[in-house]
RNA sequence: GCGCGCGUAGCUCAGUUGGAUAGAGCGUCUGCCUCCGGAGCAGAAGGUCGUGGGUUCGAGUCCCGCCGCGCGCACCA
């Protein structure tokens, strides 16, 4: 049993004895001030109201009844308005290092998801050009969220939705055709809203067939760009379980079927030649057109049909990672799903929206890529700074905030670069074992070492951080916020560097060295597990 | 104008879902150090958490108003 669990159990027992209501949540947290101990609890403050007593009086009673010895606690203090501060025996803290080494790769994982199926949809770019940095942010966020969910017991399916049926695909086809005609010596204009990038010329050049056969041009262009995007994703190391084509919704009649179901449910009406959905019944500020006067559907209708398939495919949760410029779809898609009245939960799907990405080099904003013309591509970034740095930078800020991608910092091999700093901490831990082996020292991180020797302040601090990893992972996954793990890793790396610089492992007296080897291994494991949850490699040397 | 998001140290940002005296890195200042791996360590200065109210034992965190910035407001996607 972990130290915190022992305290929690003891607090729970006493709370019940004092007459606390059933289900009182005993919360333990890390005090901000080190002077306040290793763990603190606010139970006494929580119980003040139901017990109709002063918080400090309750705290005193709890302190009096607390069996410190059994819980591994050295001191219990009542502080401030009624907090209980606990200080653990150093040996109890140190013992955690052994548990981490014993758990290894599985350390930090949990089973809160109980194997339930979750669909995580991300990137979902239109096949009209190479992936841009916004897609990159989605790829990094989506993949990390998916992995975090896997590490907390969910059965995750990564999905990519190709909008291959809309007007923008017509623009793509027309753009390529314009280049084809141009090559044939005819004057041709890229249409309004068309695509001007260099890649359009490349696609035109690789087209073999009749330039007047627009359907063939279109099919060729979509195929070429899907391939292109696959290469972008491969370079990023992201793989999907499912690629879903918007066009298949039409081919299989699912759009029609959804419209019919909505009509049958009585949630639609005809007005001025169009078919409307009563989205105002579900929180929208005005009703929305589903079928336009020309008989075609507005974009959110296939989106609703698509999400119905997610539900019908058995996904208890669906998470969509999108740019914040799409936030207007949230209400509409959810409204459509609710209007169907088929038991889909209200918050389905969940959305993770992110703000814009700005790329800077030398302090100046970079806007242009050679091939894409008007925007920086994911591939440009990966080629320049590497996959790991791109991933870390894209998730180190919460999605709600705009992201500035500093290329100079991302490629820098210095400790100012957070990715480098974290990976370096991992490599250093590995280095201890490598150098030890080279010197012929037995460096097995044996869990039977006497861990009570790990009493230095830096050691205790590092171990406490390592102990927090499972809770950080669970919190990060629950909130769908990978940046928490990014921050956590940075702080943990800092503590690992600090310890490494101050206290040597190799060359110490045997028993102490054996204990420190366990700590080095524990730190290595946590850093590696955390990096892997973010889709970043943990090099053994750099 | 309406909707969503953001506003925390000179700069870049954390802030564990409402806890105690709001933190880190960079930069600045002072003093050490040259170690398994490229520098690091100790300390200092730096804040009205945009602003004004509210909720309560307690607010950076929740609610309302205002200011500023971003995004979206189509029978486009």
C-alpha cells in the first residue's frame, strides 16, 4: 500500500467514527509549502458543516485518534483554519522508489476506463493540400490524448475523417484542371477559393488522362493528396485505426437516412424552399438549414450522420479534436444527435478545441512554405526540428491558448529547450547504468536494496514527484489535457537533474550506491513512461 | 452587436477541478563550483492574478458586469 493510501484509509476510519456522512471524500493533497509536510488534508474543514463543529476542534480530534505508526507517519499537525499536515518517515517515502521499479513500464497506468470503447477523431483534414501546423497541433494533441486514455484503461480507436465530398474538393479538381489546361497551352484561371500551391502543379504533372474528364482529375487529385497526407502522418509517427470517408456516407445512404430519421422525429420543417432542423430546441441560438434550396445538404448533416455511426459502432465516448475555428459545429452536431432521440448522451461527442499556431524563426513569424505557398506545413517543421520536439511543442500549452512555435528553441540542443531537458534527464539516468557497466560495477537496480538510505532532501523530493505520476496521468487523461504531463515531466526532470548534480551514485559505499541505483531506475522509468504517453521517445543517450 | 476562448513576475508560461504566505524557466543582481555527460549550485529582487462586484470558513480557480486580445457568427466546410 502506498503511503498516501494508508493515510487516507486512516482518515476515513476516523471520519466515520466522528459521525461523518457516508461517502465523505477524503482528499489528500501536496501542500504548496514544504514546511507544511508531505501530505495535507482538509477533511476537518469539509466536516465542519455536517458535524456542526469548529474545523479546528474536529482536526484536533482526528489528530488525537490518528494511528501514526501504522500509517507510516512521523508527525501530524493541525494548522491554519483546520488543515491536517502529515509528515512521513523518510524511509516510508523512499520505499516508493522500490514500488516504481517493481511496476516498471506499467507504473502509473490504471483501469478507470474499464476497457470501454472510445473513439478519438483528429486531424481530419480535407484532402486538398499538405498538412499545416494546425493539423500538426491536432495530430500531437489527438495522439497524446488517445495514448493517455489507453494508459488509463480505455479501449481507444484513432480515427481520421476525410471530408472528400464537399465543395472544396470541387475547387481542388478545378485548380488542378486549370494547371492541366495551362500545360496544354490554354489560358486558365485558378477559380475563386481554389488552391495555388506548388503541389497543385505536381499533381497536374503526374496526371495521365484527359484533362477534360473532371471526375478523373478529381479522383487523381484526392488520391495524390491522401497519399501525401499519409506521408506527413508517417513522418510524425501517427497511425490511425480507421480512415472514414465522408463520401461513403452518401454512397451508403446514411445522410438520407439521418435526414429521414430527423424528419420522422418531428424535429424538422420546410421554410422558403429549404429543410430546417429545430436546433434551438437543443441550445442553438437559431434553427439551421439542413437541405438547401438546390437540394444539397449543409456540411453539418453528414457530420451528424457520421457521429451516429460512431455511436452505432459501440463507442461509449467520442472525442473530436478540432481547431477552435470550427466551434460553431459543436452545438449543431450535438443538437442533431439529440434530435434523433436514440439515447445518445447529451455531451456526445466531446470536443477538444485548440487555438491557432504561429511559427517563429529568429523572432519573426514564418508564414510561407515553398510547396504549399500560403502556409507552413507539418513536414517543414518535422524536417527542421525533429519529430519529438514537434510533438512536445504542440502539446506543451493547453489547447485553449494560442501557441507560438519557436523553431530556434525547438531545435536547440540546450537545456532551455524543454524536450531536450527532459530527454537529457532520462539519458542521464541511463548513463549511470551504462557507465557503471563499463566500469565493471554491478548496477542492477535491485529492489532489495536498503532504500531507507535515501534520506537526502533532493532524493526525498524526487521520490515524492515520482510518486505523483499516477495521479498526474489520471488527471491529465480525465481532463483530456496532455500539457499537464508535459509540465509534470519538466518539473520531474528538473528534480532529477538536481539530484544528479548534487549526489553521485557510482563510487559510493556499496549499500548507498545500491539504494541510489534503485532511485535512478525509478526516475528513468517515470520519465520514459511519461514521454511515451505523449508519443515522444526516451533516448538512452543523446 | 451575438457566441466561444484567453488575460498570472520584465519575457515565456505552470497552477493538481475551491485551500494555507500565488510558482517555474529565461532575463537581471550577489556569491560559490568545474563533478557519472556539455555547466551547475545557493540566494536576492521582481505580483492589486485585466478590472469592479458577488457566492463562503477560504477565490487565480465558481457566478455577474466592464475593459483588452483572438476565433466564429452563410441555404461555405
